[in-house]
C-alpha cells in the first residue's frame, strides 16, 4: 500500500491513519472528518437538526473543531466559554478566550461567556485555595465548577443537549483510569451519550472516536486558530501519564486505543457490563441554593466552594475521574 498517496484521489497524502490504513489528501481528509462526525452523531442518536445544542468551548483544537463541524453540518450550535481566570505567564485564560471570541465572530455564531471571578468573586485558583484542597492541582475544584456552569447554562437557556470536544485519547485515558481502579460506578456512566436525568442536562461527545492527532489535523488543515498551550495545571497530571502509556501501546499495535474504547462501548450497549448495583447508586437531592442535583444532603459542592466561607467537609468531594471535566 502506498501510504503517501490519497486513498481516494491519488494526490499527495497529508495524513496517514495507521489504525484505518488510510492515507488522505487535505480535501479528502476534511471531508472524511466531517462524514465521520456525522456518522457518530447518528450512530449514537446524539441530536438532530431540530435540537438546540450548546458546545462547551475552551479555545483548544478539539472544542473549536467540534463547533466548526457542527456549524458546517448546519446544526443549531451555540458556544459556552468559561473564563477560569488562569492567567500565569502565558495568560492562558485570556488567550483562550480571545481565540474563542474570534472564532465565533468570524462565523457569526452565538457565544455565552461565563466569567468565574465576576460571578463568584474569585477565580479558580482562589476558589481552590479556599476549598481546603490546597495540596496538588486545582483540577478537582475546576472540574466541579465547570460541570456546574455547563449544566446550569444548558438548562437555563433551554438547550436540548450539551456537546463537549472529548476525543478518543481523553476517553481511553478515563477508561484506563477507571478500569485500573475498577470504579464500577464511573464505568457504568462512560458512554458517548449521557441521557438527561434528575436535573442533569443531556451530554454528548461527538468526537469520542477521533484520535487527538486527527482533531489537531482537522483544526490545522481547516485553518482554525486555537490555543496550542495546554492549561498550566495539566502538566504531570495522571491523565497525561495514562495518555502517554496508551500512546506507547498504540505505537506498538496500531488501533489499540480505538479497540479498547469501542469494544467497551459495544459491550456497554449490550447492557452486560458494569451495572452499578442499586445499593451503590447515589441518591440525589436538589441543592437548597442553586437547585442543581447533589449527592450531599445539604448544599452542593459548587455552592459550598463559591460561598465566601471555607468549606468544612470534603467527604463527598467528586473525584477527578468523571468523564465530563
Ligand atoms: S482547565 Fe481546570 Fe483542566 Fe486546568 S485547572 Fe485542571 S481541570 S488542567 S481540563
Ligand atoms: Zn484525495
Ligand atoms: Zn448548589
């Protein structure tokens, strides 16, 4: 097989996807990427052209590519950018916001901007310091805050569904982590679609079958300007470590990641795998402050960490391993 020539037209290939044994030129890669996105949306019944979709956008390649693809496919997709206020040397939040705002303006798309510091009085680092979880990185607090805001915005503005740009590398790393610890409750919830339930909006991940390099190639070839730097706190994270391990396996055996994830999803679809026992299911109550569902008997964790006083109890702190972070 000539891997340097496009499989469709014979022109010079710009990408070779080893797991599919598929070389493609720029034109046919962009077409292939959009077709595959549409296929995943239909395969899992994610949404239709009648639905109002909210895309969580971070300014990175995955979420902006997702928004671009949905826009090109004619879906009604608005964006939500959450300004976390992470402004170290690289001005990460400022830069990522600028990329997102320019992207939306160029395409005349609607963008909601939620500014954490303006809304709660503190940026994500300050909320983290106040939360008593001062060791390590602010990611667990950040995950709670982002999930809360995404859910609230989806519901308050009556979007039918929240779409996130998680790719196969993200999903495989989460699956790997949850499998290593046999976190049955989280394994039972990992799927490309999470249906609406008890105050939680419907969530979908249309890019869950794309390798990270595929969404990066799409953004690059499409000419999307995105923030290339990762959040400064993502360095040395466990998820990055698992991604590196999975990449080593993938190098040795192309297709490992897609098989690992797809075979799990197929088994989940048959309903045979990882049903969390009824006795272990978390009972959810509405938070007395914001009304969102919480496993706690009082205020939800978001309301406690965004309150001006220090959090007293971290017993029900959600772990990092949840799919939507
Ligand atoms: S934004 Fe937030 Fe991530 Fe940065 S602080 Fe951690 S969780 S790494 S996706
Ligand atoms: Zn071609
Ligand atoms: Zn609350």
